[in-house]
C-alpha cells in the first residue's frame, strides 16, 4: 500500500515559482512600456531634437576653443553661409576652415564663451530641419558682450545631423 506524504517544501517551491513568474511578467511589461515610449512619435521627435541641439552646442564649443578641425565635422558640403551680406557657398573643408579662422579672429573683443539662450527646431522634412537659435557671447568677467540669432539648417547624413546652411537673423529688439 503506497503512502503519500505532502510536505511544505513543495508549497514553498510552488510559491517561489509563482514569484519568479510574476517577476518575469513585470520585467516583460517594463520592456513593453519602454518599447512603446521609444516608438511614440512625439518622444522620438523630442529625442532627435535634443540630439540636434546638442550638436549645435558642441559646434559652438568648438568655435569657442577655435577648434577648426572639430568645427568642420559639423558640416556637409556644399555649405551656404549668409552671415555678412551676400551669401557665400563653401564646397570643401579647407575653405570652410579658412572662413572660420577669419571669423574667429574678428569676433567681439574680449570674447571668452557663448551660451545658447533659446532654440527652436522647425521640421522641413523627415531628414531636414532648421534650428532657430538665439545665443549670447560673454567675456572673462561673465559680462554679455553680444547677443545674436541664427538659422542653422541641418540634414541627416549617414545617421548624423550635419549643418549645410547658416544665416544670421537680426534680433527684433521691440519684441516683448
């Protein structure tokens, strides 16, 4: 005659298995939520816009340090530069670096660093956008010596956002 015995160990094992299964479900649900967030068009768009603004700030930092080798990495050619009067078109890195060396030498006296005051990304298409940026330049005493505004056109080139046009815009001083 067989004798059957039930111990609490089986119950513990069953409970532990249920807890493990619940934990797996929670992890799977978190993963699904993360996938939903990353597939949300608004979230994705904001992430791309932040990446583009970060690229602009890196470019600005390279200008601050006169790092012309780095500056050229933020552009794709040809580049249209409409900063002083008539636009010019630059077809290569060497000409771009020469233009930046001239501009950097003629920047406001006492210039030490720049800060982005405000920016807005405006989409032209899926792979082209413009950044409307207002920035200020400061001297070593942290005094504002210049405020400017520019329109920077970006396009996606090999999964990286690169500038292909830069235009200066007059600030509207009467705007409240």
